[in-house]
């Protein structure tokens, strides 16, 4: 047998030559991932939130019938001693099983952070007794109503002649001033044309509205005798047309902003007297100019909202004091 044949037989035995290169590559990959693991940091807070969210979303069993939760220590952290990650406050990395029934993030944040004000709330919300809160609200409402009554006195002084002649009435309802234009000569029967005698009266009202803040609503009313002619098909149209006529006179000369105004026709749905007599029906045929002076006190709005949920009885007791000047969207 020649020397070449001996070498050929010896080369056929043992592992293939490529296996050594493959083994070196696997060793390098293992060392690479070990280094990555040793350099890694764990954010315990983010991991806790993620674990809680996954448990709630996928129904992971969170109750274990064991005497003690299993724990484990990271060998890499123990041997190599990585730096303490931020904001993890622990010096070692371990596993812990907790009873997660709900989102704890909202609860913790609400105790330490005021979401509406945007700053830390270290002392928590102020505690106010319901009786003190209701007394404070009632006192503030008394001041606002007194201010409205003083403004109504200004209207009454300027319209004293018309009030004495029975053409106009002025009254207050909470924080609302009502200027009631009575039927006496203001409109002809089944007509929406305003009498010329009322133009000077509305001119005085216009000048006073220019000085007083608040929303203005012009509301038309009729009696229960139905109207049906070529101009008006019902009392709704008649009451609305009369309210529009009064509004046009108030908005003349561009002294008042139209954004303050709203025009409503109630027909016969809101009588202030009986419709069984001639005098009662005459009182029901009217146009009312209502100046709504809303509660612009931010603290009072907040107190009213707090009282509504903490003491509903006190809230219902005080509600008639401001129900004429506040809408639901103004408080809540």
C-alpha cells in the first residue's frame, strides 16, 4: 500500500473539518449574549406596570395557593454586580408575585399628583365640612342676588313712568332681571308689529342693557286662544314674531352685541295667570326681556359642584337660589 492511500484512510476518520469553525462561531455568539445580559438594566417600575397590564388583559392567574411567593436571584447580577438602574430603588433584582386586582397606577398618581392643576399635591385635597361649605355658598349667593336686585332698581328708576302707567313690569328671579312688556297697547290683536309708543321705552332698556353684563333672552308668550290667519299659523309663530320685533328694536343702532341674545317663542305653554278670564288672558299675552347674570365666581362654581356630590340634600335646598341664572354646563 502506498503512502497516499495511508493518508486517505486516516483522513476519513474523526469529525468533519467544518465542525471546528461552527463550534468557534457558537462560542462567540454565547459570549456575546452573556455580555449583553451582564450589561443590561431592568426598570422595575415599568416591568411591574407591564406585568399588571398583561395579567388583566389576558387573564393570567394571579392567585397562587402557596405559603410563600417564589423568589429567585439573578446570577449575573450577583456575580458581576451591575450598576443600580434608575429609577429602581433596589440593590438586587428579584422576582415577586403580587395580587393585582386593578390598575394601581391611577390610584398612586391621584394621591400624589393633582391632574387638573398640574402640580404635586403632597397634602391632599382640602377637607371642608358640608355645613361650612353650604354656609359659604349661601352667603355668596346672597351677595350676588343683592347685586342683581340693585341692578333691577336701576331699571325700575329709568322705567318708572312706564311702570306707573302699567306698560312695563320689572322683577328679579334669583340672578335674573325680568322686564315684562305687558299687552296694554304694545301689539295689535293677532299682530307682531310693535307700537310706536314702546320705542322710547325700549331705547331706555337698550341703554341699560349696554351697561349691565349678562345674557339676554327675549321670550314671547300668548294666551290659549288659537290664532290662524294668513300671517301666523299658530300661537308659536305669533309669540316668536313678537319676540323678534322687540329684539330688532333692542339691537338697533348696533349698541348691543347680537351674540348676547337668544329669542324664544313659548306660545301659550307658560302662562302667569289663568286663561279663564279676560284679565288673566291679557296678563299672559306678554314679551319678557330677561337679563341672566350668571355666576362668574370660579370658587363658587367649584363649591356648588362639590356640594352636589357630597351633600345632595344641601344642594337641593340651595338650588332654588341659583336655578334661574345657572345652566348645567355652567356648573358641571
